[in-house]
C-alpha cells in the first residue's frame, strides 16, 4: 500500500510538472508573439521615418542626454503643438508614438537653438517653456527622473519670470504634475495638479477645455492617493462640463474612463463595468482600429469583468488588449506593464495560478524597466505577484516581495497611504507566520529595491 501511495504521489508530481511546463511554454509563445508584433511596429516606424525625415545636421542626435531605445534614425520635424501633453498621461501618437516623440524632441531642440539667439530680451522664458515640453518627452521616453529634474528647473524659472497664474506657467505646472506622477511622487503630483486646476479655473473659467483637462488630472491624482470619493466628485463634474465646449466629446469619454476607474476603486464594480463599457464605445474608432485611450479603457473594463466573476471574458479581453498595446507601444511601456498585470490578476482569479505567477512576474519586470523598482506601480504589481505566491504555498518568497513593495511605497508615498498601510499589515502578518513555517520554504529574493 505504501508503495502504491508513493507511486501515485510521484505520478501526481509528474503531472503537475508537465502542466507547469505547458504553462511556461504557452507563456513563452505569447511573449514571443508580442515581441514579434513590437518588432514589426518598430520596423514600420523606421520605414516611415526614413521616407519622411531627412537628417537635420543643425541638431546633434542625443543632444539632450536621452534617446528612445526604439530608434536612432533621422527625425521628422513637426509642429510641437501636436504633442503638448500637459496632464493627459498618454503618449501623443496613436500609431507611431516613438516617431512623434522623437519628432517633438527634435522640434523643441531646434526652437531652443533659435530662442537662444534672439535679441528681444526674452530668450530665457522661451527656453523654460520649451524645457517644460522637453521634460514631458523625456518622461515618456522612459527617463522620468531626468524629466522631473529638467521640469523642476523649467517650472521654477517660468513662475519666477512670468508669475504663477500666467498661461505658460500654468501649462508648466500641469506638465510638472505629470512628470512627478510618472516618477512616482504622487503627493507632489497631487499638490501641483490642484494648483493647475485652481489657476485655470480662475483665469479660464470652469467650462474651458484646459480646465477640464486639469480637473481630470487632479481627479486622477486623488485616485492615486486613495481618495476615490474625491475622484468620483471631480470626474463627475468634468463629465458634466465636457458638453460645454467644442472638444467636449473626447474630454467626456476620458472623464468616463476615469469615472469608471474611480467606481472600481470604491468597490462598485457593476457600475464600473457599465461606465467603462460606455467609455470604450466612446473612445473606439469607427474603422475599428485601436489607439491608446481605447486600449486603456479595455484594460480597465477587463479588470471590472474579472472582479464581477466574468473570468473567461476578462482573460480573453486582456490577452487581446495586451497584444495590441505591445504592438503599439512596445514591450517596455508602463501601459504594457499595467495590461500584463491586469491579465495576471484575471488569470489568478480564474484559478490558473502557474501562468498567473509567470505573467505577474513579467509585469513587475516591465514596470521596473519603464519606471523603477520602487515606483508605486511596480510595488503594487509586486504585491499582486506575492498574493499568487502565497496561494501556491511559497510564503517565504512572497514575504520577500512584500518587503520590497513596502520599501518602495514608504519611500514614495509614506506609510500613511492606504496602499502602503495595507502592505505593512501584510508584511506584519507574514512575519508573524514565519515562526511556524518550515525552513524548507525558501526562495530567491527579488532583485532591486
């Protein structure tokens, strides 16, 4: 009997090993497919740029200290107004974002060169304003720390020379909030986004499109800081104001997307699903092609579906959306990391722990590359990965990931932030259970802090 039990146990272990190997192979196949899609997108970008963008010898390549990893070919000169982002938190282009980011960088450098040679006594203000835009470009290239440093200098210069309520200074305030948010300084982003909103309300009125943009950015900052009730209030107000100006349709769709995220954060997943479905419909293009705002809405909708127990629908939606985002933005975008994490969470909720663990670990790695290991998003993804490790019985390894997350959250947000506070409680619980845990449960600690 003992021999039969041993053989049965060995058979189960062999079957589990085969299932794990199949899950790894399936994950590797998906990653390879996404990498091929990203490679095709980069090749298309290079081909477009080679056709349309003769080299400009007056501007040295890489002169700002950062370059997109996707391309180093000559860059097309375009109107910088196409890529003024302020607080939109989205790449400026729908189909060839790296091309247009490089074009924006090149255009700013050329305008800085011209401004520095002006004799009207105002070159410094012009340089500060251009540096503000350049900081946003640096941040979107994946250099948030450099962007934040450049933005701090530009912001202080504009406020000092023009005053805090000047239109250019307010745009710089909004840009500074964006760079701080991407860098991970969410409290700083909240303060600046409020300042931008109050300034635009005072100078432009509540029904202006720039005021609506500032209100959405402030609502997003509130949501990051755990104030879902305040975020709901401002997203709802932005939605009502959106119909009062010409560009209101797009602004209303973006407000719907934020409102859906806020409803999900407050736990009202049914209303969140309904609102996000409306946002996705409003953001979708008539020809069916995807672009970044619609894909963001699709990720949020997939998370809402998973929270409502619609795991099959959620996994299909998120897997498809992740492939589209990878082809559009590449494998190292923060939005790609968010979609990867969302897919991993949906897989875990459906009980597919092995493939979920692999997917969630990929999300952490992508976020570390595009942001930092201690960025709040990276820490949130690490906590999700730790949850799956705990379900797999790998408590010691999970504890190490929770420790890493707590370090980053305390560094950027402080221990009073809701996410940091919850992570600290999880870490205390994990350490409390460590005394009764067998010593055999050991794992390699995650690299980086």
